[in-house]
C-alpha cells in the first residue's frame, strides 16, 4: 500500500470489486478499468428515494 499525504492511501495491488463500476477518476479506489478497488463500499443515505439521491460514502479524493 502506498501512503500519500494526509493519511490518504492508495492500494496498487488491490483487486477490483467485480460488478462494481466507478467513473470517479479522482477517487483513490478507482482503477484504470473503471472499477472500484475498495475492500468494501458504503452507499447511502438511508433516506434516498431514487438513484440521484445516492452517494458513495467510501469515496476518498486522490492527492495529486
């Protein structure tokens, strides 16, 4: 695991979550194949009533 500034880290050897796609290129868990490499993901909020109301709570911005 490569440690970056501000305790944000990127895992270069993590495996992608099959079936979980991600278009957010500035997230530390995004890989070049548009997949999420986080060990687990959390999507919310609990009061969402449509897909436009949801967010990925696992998102961590890359430090470039």
